[in-house]
C-alpha cells in the first residue's frame, strides 16, 4: 500500500512548484509546429513548405530549400562540392540534371566522383546488401560501397577507356603544346571523351561548367596514371593553376553560394576559395558527420565563419542526414518544382 501521509501539504506544494516554473514568455506569436496534412489531394508545393514547420531536421531542410531558391533568384554563383559516394549512388543522376540545365556554376569533387560517373556510362553499378560478407565478395571479384555492388569487370572496361585517353591528353598537351594539363582541363577532356548524356562530366564539358579535382590520384584513375608513368615518366598534372583559377572565380563573383555534400577536399577547397573574398554569401551543408571530432565533414558553418570562409551575414544551414535522401528533396523542393510550375503556367496561358 502507498502511504500518502508521509508527505505534508507543504512538501507536495513545493514539489509541484519545483516541477512547474511559471513561464515568463508565452511564445504565442511564434510559428506553431505542424506537419503536412495528407487529407485531400496531395499538393507538392505545400508538402515541401511543411518541412519548415515540422521541426528537427525537416525544418533545416526546409530552410535549405528556401536558401537555394534565393540563390537562384539572385543569380548567385554556386560552388557545388561532393564526395565520390554521391556518384556511386543515384544522386549521380541528379547531378547530371543540374549540369544539363546549368543549375550550378562550379564543381569540386574527388577523383572517385569523376571515374564512377564515367564507369557508369560503360556498365552500371547494382544494388546489393550491407550484410554480405567482405570475403564472399572478394572471392568473387565484387567490390562493395555500402549496399551497392561494383564488379571488377567495370574497372576493366574503364581501363580500356582510360589508357587511350591518357595517351591522347599526354600527346595533345605535353608533347604538342609543351605544357602540363590541369585537373580542370583533365575533367573537361574526360567529359568530352565520354560523349554520353547520362554523364554529369559530359554535361559539365558541354555547358562549360568547370570541374576541379584537387586529389586526382586518389582512386582508380590514380592507379592507371601510376602504370601510365612507367611508359611516360615525364607525364604530369598541374594543381597549382587550378587553385588560382578557382580562387579567381570566387573573387570575381558578385555573390557566391556553397552547396557541400559531405566533407573532404571538395568542401574545404570551395570554402577556402571563398576566404579570399571575405566569405560566401550563402551556404548549405548536407552531412551525417558531427563537429565534436573536429572533422572537416562535421564542421558547422559557424566554424567556417570563424575562418572567414562564410560571411557572418550569410543565409546558411547545415542539414544532418543521409544525402541520398536530403539532396533529392532539396533539388525537388528548390528547383524542379518551380520549373514544373512555370511550365504549367505557360501551358495554361
């Protein structure tokens, strides 16, 4: 039996007061938390707008959609950085859409991002499983990136593509022109060489969107360059002109915006280029990393502000979540939906 007589009225009253602090602010004029109402006909515009009032990371994603819309409305020069896993998964096709329709201005990625885009024009990657044992896959010549399987034959096809390509650019630049190719030129040439409309590298070449790759040997292409140099020991690639080129693009822009998926070299190169213009005017970070470990991927935008890489007045947001989910939603809500609505309005006139 519970003994209710052990606590006096005074103690009960004090316990209640300790539990409930009388509010000094009611927040009655603040935005109420509310999600999307699925009753009735689905409205895509209202669906994306509802993110803003849903709370948690949905609200940050809603803010990212608003910021990207503003970036496009104000003709901001968009620096887009992403790591190779975005080319591994289906986000690669969204990047292709962005390049095809000139919705971004400058790309910085890793060599894995370049090569996996090209490999997919030769043979696709396939869906597998996170749980498949590594030894089982290794014995069968299959590589795993998350739950995506990449058989070794993809790299054999890629090697057949790359060997004559490396020979061509070596002859065109180093022999005929007596100069060293930059990574921007390398990416331009590889986009031209692939000649495939499924490739974002092709559309970057076609629409003259500069692609920078500050770590050109950190992948399969690096392996091929290694063996290529056994035949042409004087083959080189220049990174120094690239950093001047990228920095000039930031300095000469009226307004700049950063969209960064993940961290690594792409995120830092873009942010560092904007340092010289006293910071970017807009910033959207998409990541799963936390800042407590001091990583570049997890660093919040406030950290970039401390370095002068993003302005303290910038419209900015960090969205924490798997970019294979958050990035498609960002593009659908900020860009694709508006494009489709404009087409509908023109059709109805």
